[in-house]
C-alpha cells in the first residue's frame, strides 16, 4: 500500500456522514457530488495514527494522508487518479520549496481476477478481486454502489469502482472506516509545478529525502608517493599522511542523531594498483589528553607504546588512561584492480566500474556527532593506487538508541607506510592484554570485534584457519575461527585476480575473515552487565611461524559497547 503524508487541500465543502442505517433502503434519494473516505493507517483503527484519505469527484480521485496536526518529517505527498485520461499523477513537496511530480498511465481491471464473493464494508456491498504484485497476494474489495471510481492502491490493480478494503498476504492494509457523501463538487485536479521525474526517480527522491548524507571524501586518491609532511591541522581540508596512504578530514556531522540508523558508505576503484589490499575507515577519538593525531603529525614514536614479552614495541594500538586508539568503522578489502584493470578479458565476466562497501555503524552514534576526525587508509606501495569516495549517512529510525562506546584496541597498522610496526610477533610471543576503565555501569554490553589473518603464502595465516580466543577479566567469553568460504561469490569484482590451472582464481580462495572486494564482518561478543571500574581484556591467536622473509600477522580491533 502507498501511504501519503500531507495536508488535505482543496475547496471547503459541506459533508454529510451517512452511517449504514441511514443509507439502507434510500441510497437513491441521497444527492451528492463528491465522496471522502477515511482509511485508518494500516487498517488499525487507532485514532492516534495518521489516516489515509481518498476524495473522489467526477473522474478524479485524490489520495493524501491526514495528520490532524501531528508533526511529521516525511515529504508532503499527494496521489491523483485521472480516470478520464487513464493517468496516475504523484506530487511531492521536499523541504519547503522543492516540488517534484511524476505521471504514468494505467488501465482499469488490468491484472485482476474477479471472484464470486461479496461483503459489506462501511455500509456498502463490495465484490472481491485478486491479483499478485511482486509475489504478494492482493485482495481488493470494491463497490459500484457509489457510482464513482477510486482506489487506495493507485497505479496497479484498479477495478471499475471504489476500493474500500485491501488485504495483502492475508493482512489488512487498508479498510474504510467512514464514507462521507458531499453535496458539492470538489476541485481535485493537480497543480503540476516543479520538476517532472520518471516514476523510479521520483520514488527514489522520496525515499532519500529524509536521509542526512555527509560527504567525507569525494574521489580522493590514496597512494604511496614522496609527499611533504603535514605539520599542522587544517579544518575541513583533506590531509594526507604516511606517503599518501592515509586520508584525514575533520567533518561536521549532525549534532543530534538520536533516532537514526547510521551507515558508512565507501565507493572504491583502482587507479593503478592491481592487488587486493587491506583498508580501514576510522575515526580518531580526541576526548583524552593524547590521540592518534599526534602520531600522524609527529611520527609513530609520539604514540603510546605497547610491548610484547620480547620487548618489541607496537605504537598507538591500545587504550591507556590518557589515550584512545583509532575506532574502526569499517574494515574492507580492495578488489583486484577494479576499473584500473577492467581491460583484462576473462570469459564473459562483466567487470563493474567500482565496488561499493556499505556497513551499519549505528553502535557508534555517540561518537558520530558534531566535529569528528574521519580517516581512510589503504595499505599499498603504488604511485597510482586507489580512489575512494566516502559518505556517512543517517537514516530516520525511531527506535535507534545511543550507546556508551569504549575503543579498546586496533592492531591494524594504519601508519604502516610511516613505519608503524606490523603486529607479526604480537600474538606469537604473547597474548594481547589491554587494561581499561569504564566510568559507569553497562547493561547489554558487548565487544564489537573484527579479526582478519594475513600471511599470503600457502602456509601463511591468510589461508589457514586460526582460533581466536577473547578473555574478559580472566574468563573466556568467545572462541571462534574467522574464516570466509564465500570469496568465490565476488569473482566479478576482481578483474586482475590471477587464474590457476586448476580452474580457480586467487580471489576465489577462502581466507581468514576476509575476501577481496568485500567488507569484513564484525563479531558481537556478549558481555552482559559490566560494573564501572577497572577491567582487562586479552586476545590469544596461535600465529603461524614465518617462512623466509614472510610473516603472518593479525589485524584485530575491539570496541566495547553498552547501554
């Protein structure tokens, strides 16, 4: 069913409400020029909800949604059915000034199967018709006793009468609760102004009109080149660090984001790099005395050091009393050379122009408001590497609630091209041990954990499953193996992927928690209630031994979230 939010417009008319007892036996003596029919939203009958209203006069029907003064954020929409011309017209007001409309044709009774069933609805005898729309079974109850035509299922399955009830898959979508017979003729013809769009474009504009979209990076290149060091921050400017492998920008996000679902949306293509690379979208928390920004400006040595049992240092990877590590919004893996290598012909594959990565990050709503430092990194050593466009989008959703967020660790060496250590011995020599403090009691807490294994040869951890164990305050809270066996599903995103004599391609191979051209899924590790105070989390992974100059390592990130 199409529901329309708006105000009733048109000439004021005198209405006489006729209950079934008034109508019985004397319908022919009632004189009226127009009809107004009320359909409670979703057929619920609840007075506190908006109501769909259909007005009919002559050969024109108009459908709106009556809000009775309730504040709504949806665009004001109106639908018209012109039975004389066989046209459906939709109009919408976006914001306060932008008008759009679309027009398409319809044919009465098209696609309908008429059944020998009858029922009395709102005092009128109705006949039943049925159809199937996008695999949905639709029942349409309509009456011819009013001598007019109108449908609250506009544009499709329109019978020669007035539709008083619609049932989809056995559930009532709309049922008339009131029929008003109006003595005067209503002026219902639409005023077409603004921009005319195709129906698909019109519907898309309506759907997207309430979405808040903040562009962070717009077709920005990520590469490895000899570029000047950035020595000071500049507001609202794209800054490059670590030889151009890191993009950073302070953006203005909505100050209020309660009730929104939040998504990070990244579009990527190759500008010259043929290989699959690790990528990360992250924010830099600045709520403590020190932040990751100091490392970007002053070098890795300025970051807090974490030491394994052999004394090797890892920079800026874990939380301390005065430092928060980068918070990873999305871990992604570039494809093998999409766009840049689309000239490679393999069978009948049709390579896409780019790869879109989209992931929900609503958990981090409390940090995704106001001024925020947002970064993007792709590990590569190529002069002409990659191109990215990043948007953070806010979709209205009334039940989304803000949560407490505590970044704990991120062993992804974002500053790899500026010398930040690979975590290659971090787990081989010891578990990762992180001490942290929560400043309030948490309920329904969990750790949002991303883990991917690396070591790109036959014996490396990229291609060998490894158990991940996570402990909280000495108790193991999860033991699982990050492993993806679906990588072959994304072959058409990987034009430069090498093909083997056994019929497989490199991008087909199963991997430790990732696939070329995809997002790596976070795992939600249940914690439950967690009291305010000091806590400790440990992560243990049995990293494989090195082979020659090749080593295995694990990129993991963990964020504690709770109410």
